[in-house]
């Protein structure tokens, strides 16, 4: 579906799997490792939302538990949308 969209020069988006009020989650392929990953693209680029997202990301990256999916990477699209992998 969206295989031509590559984020961070690495994550090739394949298909949208869920959309909620904060953004869209995609099935993607990591072009460096070949592994399937989930990528969440956030809809808001508002400064007040960006600060909250950066704080949440810092917390998520420190969490380690079998019941929590790890956050392996993060970045910003060319149009300014933040994303998590």
C-alpha cells in the first residue's frame, strides 16, 4: 500500500493497521535488518503536543517489561510529523 514511503531512510511503510485520535500505526519493514516493525505516526505537530510527546517518549524508552512493546527508534518526517518505531 505505502511501501514507497520510507521514514528515517530506514522504515518502509507497508500498510496502515490502526488509526486513533493521536495518529496512525503502520506495519513496516526495517530496511537495515529486514524485520517487521510497527511505526506510529503522530497527527499533531503543535508545539504544546510536541513537548508532551518528547516527555512520553523519554519515559517509554526507559521501560523494560515483557508486557510492554519496546520503543526502538523515533524521529520526525519531512513534513514535521513525529513517529515512533
